[in-house]
C-alpha cells in the first residue's frame, strides 16, 4: 500500500505524469504539453499528490483565485489505480485548508452529476436557480 505526499509545484518530470493523468480524462485528453506548461505557470495554486516511494504523480488539482471573493477549482483528478482509497478526499481537503484560500468567500467548481455527492461532503451546493453556467469557446 502506498503512502502519499503533496507537492505544490509540477516540475518537468511530474509534468509527464500529469500529461498521463490528463490522457485518461474526457475533459483533458486533448491537452498539449506546451499548453499545460503555460497553464501551470498561470494557475494560482497547483497541488499534486505523489506516491511514496517513487514519487509518481497520481493526483492533481489546480485553483484560480483572487484570494478574497472567488476561487475556482479545476482538474481534480486521481489516477484510476488510486481511486476509492480516500485520496480524492485528501486532495480536496488539502486545497480547502490551503492558506491561499483561507479568506476566500466562494470556492466554486463544476463537475458531472455523479460527483455532486462527493463534493457535498464539504458543503458544495448549486448556487441557486438564477445562476447559469455559460461558456464562450475560442480556437481549438
């Protein structure tokens, strides 16, 4: 059974592991390495979960935030082989406990309906019937 440690930087070696995590998810499997490199540079908080021993990246999440009013959580991923072990809960709790987010009024994310019960354990709820999710897509 593996133990884990958290990292807040994704170096070149871990970026390869991140690309492998991304390859297996429906919303990230088309991401290119150069775009992910740029994304990592401009995300306010990145958190990786690595195995001990070995240091393989098996969990990841990132946050964009103004550190006061809003924080938006993206890309919460746990490798298939490490799911149902409590690692996802540990990852989300690490994010929510992070000092960067301590004073943020609204922490938000979006997820598929089957993951709503997972996020509800921290108090995440739909913001209400008068709030809509909108997207403008540019480029490919």
